[in-house]
């Protein structure tokens, strides 16, 4: 009975939190102007994809001629809609008109926040583990914690980018113009451009997102498909695409997504949870070195969070490089340096200023949020909105960001579970934290590593904001020290490591053909 009450309480709190989060997202973005790129990036079919071997790896059939009777019927469908658009339909056109990559990124952030809820313990004190084989059972799958979320953002972004590179290749090959250029009685309700309409860029983005989100958030398939249907209908009503433009885009997006999903199926994520025997071995190996091993500070002790995420296959380098770039050890727990850093943490737990506590809460990104990777997606999106990027450049930039953040997470988790370093409040139980204590070892700080990687690649994408991104990463890093959950070494080395990973993303950006 107690367990049921707690579960229900968790659910109620989550619903309330999600309602607040959703209102915030909608309030902040519902009045966005429509996407109106400063440059079309019509040559994006020549850009270097991530997973595809080439932009034309998957073929799509040539479109119908604009004089074909079936195509004329598609034009008539648009005109029928436009004769009697409701206010709700106009709002849908405006919503999706802000950009497909943006809107699907927002949807994904909502899903991450919704599913970022750790399971409650069983009656015997053990913890159930979410299973993709039973996503609707308790605990629902996934628990979208920071490493899970980082990987999810990366796979969706990569699929969308590769699908758009392929779409732009076929746009240039087939050159079928937009419906409003074929029939002057069709009114374009969004900004026009000279890009061919077949296949639809919005459709490939949506289809790629749907297929990846089915894999990553299987309990939310109905909601995801509903959003995709709304998106397709909005493009028709707006006069921007015919139904066959969209169908070709959906077909292409699904083909690309299938190859990305095949990569995901073999990237070692399925082994990231580990087994009780492996968890015990992590502890015994650390103790054998004379160091104090980390223990879970949850009551009862919770299994470590994805202890083998560090073995997941990165995007920007190989797994041998993950090991090669691993940071040197933290200060030994018996050393004077460690004790000095522990005293500093204790001081923040007692004497943190109001400004420092505000920083702790701003960057907390804990349970029920879109996680630190999602926070950096939000930061990037707010800036990209102002910069007039094309749909394909949006996708390329988000893919660079999220590959950097995912690989930073892999490097960070490799380091955490290699050194298995205890948290400050484990070493000194008198330390009272001002934010939640994550259920994994201290060294290195995840916030610091995620944030520095994000700031580094974003500084490359938007050079005018580079100093601002670096300052944000430093503040995010400091927040974990101010909150008394990390030592200074965790934060400082995490920043260095994140920047190192971010530089791999810059190296890819310099050679992907988009400059």
C-alpha cells in the first residue's frame, strides 16, 4: 500500500511538473516567427553525412510531372483546405512554420523530462530496472537520466541531419517546384524560397524523429505519431508541399532512420546497466587500490547509474580513444589535497551565498527535467532562432552539438567508473547538499564535462557567443561545487575533458562541407 501511495505521489508530482514545463515551452516559443533562412544551403546534398555512406545511399523514385492528373488532385487538396482554414489550423501552420528541427527538439526535451524519473524500490529494498521489452509496465521505460538523454538527443539529431542531406541531394536531382509556383491560386502561408519541394525537408525531419523516438521512448509512440500527423497536415494547408512531396520525404526519412537505428542496436548501450556481480567488482577493484570506493547515498542503496555507459560507441572517435583521453586520477582520498578540497566543499555547504544557491538551482537539471544535455539544447535553440539558419544547417548544428555532448558523457562515465571516487557527503556525512546527489561517482563532474563540450562546439558554430558559452559552462561547473556535491578537481578536470571532446566535434565541423 505504501509503495502504491508513493508511486501515485511521484506520478502526480511528475504530471504537475510536466504541465509547468510544457506551459513554459509553449509560452516561450508559440509566437516565434516562421523559419526564414538567410541562405538556402541548396548545396547541402554535398555535405558529409554521419551514418550514411553517401547522400544517395537510398534511392527515391522520381516525382510525378506537375501536369499529371494525380498531382493536380494534390494541388486541389491544398486549395480545398485553404478555402476554409480554422483558427486552430492556422495556429498549427504557425507552430510548425518555426522549423521542423526546432519543434522536434522541443518535443524530445518534453519526453526526456517526462521520463526522467528514477524507479522506486521494491518491498525487499531492491530496485526494478526499466525494460524496453515492457515499456508500459512499472517502472516505465526509459528512465531518461543524463547519459540516456545525451545519447537520445544525439541519435535523433544525427538521423535528422543525414535525412536532410539525402533530401537536399534529391531536391537538386529532381527539381520539382513548390505547389504555389505551379498554381498561382495556392497561397503560400509561410515564407517562400527557391528550394525544390520534392522530397519535403519537413517530412524527412519528422519521419526520422518518429522512428528514433519509437525506439527511445516506446511508451510515447501515440503522442509522437500525433505530432507527426499534425506536421504533415500543416505543410499541406500552408501550401508549401503536396502530399507526394511529404510521402517521399517520409519514405526517405524512414530509410535513413533504419540505418541509424541499426547503429544504435550495436553501440553497447544494451550492456550499460551491468549486473550485480559487475557492480560488486567495481567496488572491490577500487578498494584493492587502497582507495575508498563510491557507494550509493540513496536509501536503500541504489544500483549505480549506467556504470558501463563509458563503453558505448562514440560518434566522434572510437572506443580506444575514450580510454586514451581518460583523465589522470583524482587526488587520493588519504592525501592532503583531497582533505583540502573536502573542507572547501564543507564550507560551501554552510556558507554558500544566495547568488551561489540561485546558480545551483538554475543548473540543477535533476529529476523531472530535460537534463543537462537538454539544457544545452535549449540554449542552442534560443540562439539559433535568432540566426536565420536553414533547416539543414539547424540539423547539422544540432547534430554536432549532440554528438559532442553524448561523447562527453561517454568519456565522463568512463572516468567516473574507472576511478569510482566517493562523493563529498560520503566522506563527511555532516555535509548538507543544496541539490540532489546523483547516483554515480564524483570524479569527473558530468555537468562540467557536458557543459564544456557543448560550449566548445557552440563557440565554433556561433563565434560571437563563444565567450558567453564558456562563461555558462564555468557557471554550470561551479554550481556543483556550490551545491556541495562535487570537489573542485571534479569540476576543473571535467571542464578540461569536455573541451577536449568538443574539439573533436569542431574537427568534424571543419570537414563536413558546410562551411
